[in-house]
C-alpha cells in the first residue's frame, strides 16, 4: 500500500536550511552542505537510499516558497522526474517540464494537493518534500505515514527549523530504521498517532 512520506535533510541543530533563504540562495547561507551526502560525500549506501526514495515515489508535494526558491536552480529538466503538486494561493496553469515533471498548482489546500498526488502516484508513495512549513502542516493534520530524516553532522546556527512552532499534541514517532554513513544518519520514522 502506498504511503505519504516526508523526506528531508536536517542539521544536528535542527535546521533544514541556513539563514537568508531567497531566490538564488534556496538553501540559505551554508545550507547546501545539508545535501553533501547526496553529492560530494556520497557513498554506495547513500546512493542506494536516494535511489530507493525515487523508485518508491510516484508524485511529490511542495510548498510554494520551496518552489519559488528552487525553480530556477532545478532547471529543465528538474530533478523530480514525476508530477509535482505545489500548494499555493496563486492560481496558475500547470507547467510541464522535460523529463516527466509537470508542476501543478493547487489552491484548495493540503488535502486537495494530496488527493491529486495520490491519483498521479498510482500505487507508489506520495513524497512531501518540503519545505518545513508544508511538512509541519501534513504532520499536524495527521496525513503523514512516515518521516525520513537525513541527519547531517553539521551545525548551521540559524535558518529554518523543521519542527519550529510544531504542536506535538497527538504526534508520536516510532523509529523503524537508522543507517549511518559518513555524511548522514538516515532515520526512518513511522508516524504512530496522527492529527487531533
């Protein structure tokens, strides 16, 4: 059965970006180091983890801010290779890209975006891939089945925290796996109690 899974890299001090996130600096100051495990410090184990994430995911949901700061650096074709649904207040026509990605803009909220993503993903997982605000919304609404957090051994000191202002009421996580590589410890958590 398909799942709704968030996947994100995070520093030891809880940040998923550095400070000063903006167009042209989508990961914030120093935040690109959060993805070294995917690129510069990539091991065979890291590669297998990333390959499994992409192989098991059939559609992705993103927040509008992440789309705004990521669109230009992602280029065409973007790195997704699957349908991407953007939760936004701004109505726009779908934006087809090369490589199998079409950005679809959803103005009816997170549930509507999830319904569209599930239909597009068929029997594969729906990935909630960021940013922090959209992940928190899905977690608090009880719509996440699993969290994959890649804990990177760096300190950013400032930026956007994954769990900032999160109401933990009714949320319980159970670690189902952890895999350690030099660039990250890859945690997988099942969301046990969801929503209020």
